[in-house]
C-alpha cells in the first residue's frame, strides 16, 4: 500500500472489469474481477504504479 494512485487505478480496473462481466452474464461479474486481479498479480507483482 505504497501508492494511493496505484490503489485508485487498481480499484478502477477491478470495477470496470466487474461491470463488463455483469453486463455479459450476471454470474461472470465476480469471475471477471478475480481473473483481472490474478492477471495483474501475475504480470506486475510489484504493483501497477511501483516506486523504483
């Protein structure tokens, strides 16, 4: 929890993916959120906006 902007960006990405999932099928909303969460963790484990 080092970046407020990273948390904000992550929450927006998660919310949009869940909204798209619920639009396609009501059961896919939660699944879409989990898949995006796991995809981000797999590709960027240091966070979306990391300080180097």
